[in-house]
C-alpha cells in the first residue's frame, strides 16, 4: 500500500480484504498518523516538513495495519517500520516511549474500526510491538556505532597527525573530547583509565578523580566482566580492529547503568600500540524499553500474569524427562458465571475482578514454586513443575479455589467469585505441552458439567470419551456438507395384528472414524453446538422427500411418517417458514406427517401453546408427544392441542420383557401412562419393544402400537417397499 499527502490521503486498498476506500477510513488513518507526528516531532530533530512527516507516518501506519491483519505475524515488516523511524532521525527514547504508548492504546482500535469482522487480539499486538521495538533498537545501535566510529576516527586522526600539526590536532581532539555526549576514556594497554571526559562522570555518577586510575573492567558488574575482558583481549592482540559490547554497571547510588562500550587501539608511527580509546554510550533508557517490550511479549497486559508464550516455554522446561521419574502438575481454572458480572456490572468491574483473582492466584502459586498464567478471558492455568504426587497438587488447587471464593469489594460491589478446575498430575515421560493442556481443558469442562465451583481430576477413560464428543461436535457441520448422515426407518406396527401404520425416521451418522452412530450419540451435541437446526431441517427434508415418493407410488396405502424434532429446533423462530418451504418443494401432503416433540416444547413460559403448534396444525400435520408421562403436571394441557398419539419409553417398559412376572410397580407405571393417554383420546405407541413377551404384555395393557426389534429392524428408504409388500 502506498502513502499520500494530506491533500490526497491514503486509501486502504484491501490487500487482505479488510477495508473499503471510503472517506471515514481514510480520515481515520490520516488522523492516527498526524497524532503520531504530534507526539514525536518535538523529541528529535526530524529533517522533514510537517506534510512530508505526515506522509511518511501514514505509509508506516498502513504497513502496521497490514501486518496486524495478516494471517501470520511478519516480523521483518514490523521491524522495518522501527528501522525507518531511526533513519528519519526519530531516535530519542522519549519518541520511542510515546510511539509504543500510542500503539498500545490506539492501534488496535484503529484496526478493529476498519475491520470489525476480524478483531485484533492482544497477542498479535504484542508481537507487532516486540518486532517494531527490536528493529528500532537494532537500527539505533547501528547509528550509535556509526557515530562512535566517526568520533574514534576523529580521535585517531587527531593523534596520528600530532607530529605534523600538534597544536591544531590537540585542539581538535580536545574539542571532541570535552564536548561529546559520549563518554570517552583514554585507557592504557594495561586496562587502566588514564583520562576521561566529563560525560564519563555523568554516565557513571562517579567523579573524575575516582575514575582515573581505575581498571576499565571495574566499570562493569561481575556478570559482564568476562565479556568485556575477552573483547578487549582480542583488541590488544590485534585479532580485531575494534570491539563493541553491552555491559551493565551499578552506580554508587544503586542506579543501574547500561552502556554500549566500543574500543580501538592508537598506534605510534611505527605501528606499535600505545593506548586505547574506549567510548561509552548510555543505552539505559533504550535497554529498559526493550526489556518492557520483552515483558509485554510474554505477559498478559491486563493482569500481568504469564501469557501463552511464556507458559509454553516454562512447560517445555518442566516436561524435560530428566530425571526419569520427574512428574508435573497443571490446573486449568475457569471463573463461574463471569459473563454475568460483565453484562450486569460492566467490563471495567469485570477487569478489576480479573486483576484481583490473578493477583491471588499468582501469590499462592509463586509461594509453591508454580507459574500462574492467563489463557484469555476468565481462564487461568497454574503449572506445577516437579511434583511429588497428586496430593500436593490437589492441596494447592483447593487453596486456589478458596482464595478465588473470598469476597472482594470492587466499585462499591461486594463480589463472590468461584471457579471450576481441571487437574492433571502425572509423569512427564511421553507427554507434550499441547497434550497436557488439552487434557486439563477437557477435565475442566467435566468439572463445570458436574456442578461448577469444584475440581475434577484427570481420568484417561472419561477424557477420551469427552475428546470424542468434542471432535464430533467440531466436525458435525462439515459432516452435513459431506453427506455423512443418512436416514433409516423404524416400522411402527399395531400390536393387535402386526399391521404397519407408520414409519419413524431416524437419523444416523456414518462417521469416518467412529463408524455408524445412532441419534442418541450425537443429537445432544447438535443441541449444544447449535447445529440442531441444520440437522433437523435436513432430516425433515429427507423424510418428506421419501414420504412424498411413497404417496405417489402407493396412494392411500402410503404409511404415515413420524419425524422427531428437538425442543430447541421446534422453538426456532424460522422453523415454520422452512417447514412450509420443505412441504412445498417435496409436494408432500402435510397429513402424512407426524412431528414428534417433547411435551415442554409445545408450551411457552406461561403454559400457553406456542404459535408453531397452531400453524403446523393449519398446514395439516399433527403431533406425537415424546416421552409421555415423564411429567404429569402438564398432561391436562394436551387436550387443547392437535396431538393424535403419545410415545412412551423408559426402563420400566424394558423390564416388561423379563421372563418372570414383571414387577407390579412397572406394570402400574405403564398402566397409569396408558390410562392417562386414553382419557385424553390419544393412542399409545411404545418405543423400544424388543421381545414378543414385552409386546404381549403391552398389548394386554391396551397399548396400540410399538416400534423396536419385536416389530421390525430399521430399514433404508430403498427397503421400505419390501416391508410394505410384506403386509402393510
């Protein structure tokens, strides 16, 4: 993307399909660039007129936006913007500080305003800022080295020309020596400082008298002495012409000084080394800024906890299989009901609560040698390396849950937070970081499903089942597109003579990994993930297409077809329009269709029939109440609805197949349900009738029809003709 002048602002050309070239977006980029210019223009000498600087910063703003929107982080693109600032003489630490503050507060908002469909996360912003800062630092170091080279050449040239123009060169050298902002030291070949300029006393906070006569190595803390000694040794033995290293020095007032040290030899006319000229550039501000960039890249900006990047590094360390019996523990925490707090009290209160929870978790974790990290939102992870077994980890987890539950007062509100936790503790052998986090995450969801505000320990078998459910829920939409679902029909026959009265459409999933799955293995997942509307519509359409063909082929002898709809699908506000469209497309008379729905789906929150009931009835279809008798409190209401029959199922029906006389309680339960249905004028269909004994007993109790193995195995749509020919 190219920059423009203030008269012709830049148009984001949508390189990644993010923005349209309209006036609002153009003005937004221009405003950001001009705000950037106002912040930096007074901190450094910039050899540009304001319009030229605006154009320059507009171009860099577009590059940064492109990097934020890219699918993968482009380190070089971001670093190059930092390099460009240094080349434009925007080099002051205050300019860098203001720029980073602007990026953190305004750049994400700008990017999200231009591309609201692809919000920029804090992780991508941290990567951008870190790369930008690294490029700026690298270019600034190169600039300092270049300046140092100029000064060193001036010093060396002045000394080399001493014999020819001693007085002139000495004056020139003294001018450079005394006026330079860089610290300059004349150092003997033995490493002792022979002379220093005033800048040396400012940088190190030590009077000149205390500097002269000291060993050069004494101006570095012990950890950095060896690095400087090695570099200077290479210079003295003439392995290199000059050296440049970074060192740290603790001043007498406990102030930390970071310096970039470079040195060169001065030789006499015969080429024999006489002394060294060593330059010191104070890079403390830039180093601290770079440290802050590194910290931002590895820590969560809201809570200050470790982020995913740092957690991943620490997990790699904790999972090194040395010693062989090493163990590791991890606790995955999620606040219960945090969304309610955000929605009711506002995000500022929610953020304060997250910070307080993070502080409590971090304090307790650190006291046990563990690492606390924020995974995003209201999720936290505590990594416990080198555990001595589950007991110690569980002790920590219980303390964490107690700490989180302690009341906290924020903005005049006393809040009681709680959390659920998934806990894994095991040997590190054969485990990687992704697997460990995945197991803890799945265990966490088990904890929330089982009641929240508690911890659950990892169980390999149960987690395997949960992983299977997650995998199925994730692949279900694609499975619909890939035609992995199919319909089978269960015959519904009269118990009196075995005559076929209807076919029940049952959806199956031909899963590429798990084989053929019954509806009860995935319909609940479809409900949870919101795929139920697509799946239910697909099943309804398939059943209507098949039923329409049977009507055309068999006329009045065509069987009724029943299709089950879940409560969520039945309450979908668009169901009626889609249902009408399916009937029209398939040309199926609605009278041939029975919709099986739970009793609760037929009524609204004030026990009035939902509008869908009346509309479906007007179209000609009727209803079958599924699991009739599960709740007697609402049975009376069914009298006013277009319900033709009820379907009963349950363990008490299955027990009617026992060889001995059935339990009187089971007989009573079945009899009560059947009697209630008859009083409502409805026929009763029993589901799951698998044996002749079970069928005989149900017939004796006036159950009208049944479906199950006793009356016929499931068949495909192509096989329906065969069972119709057998005696429908």
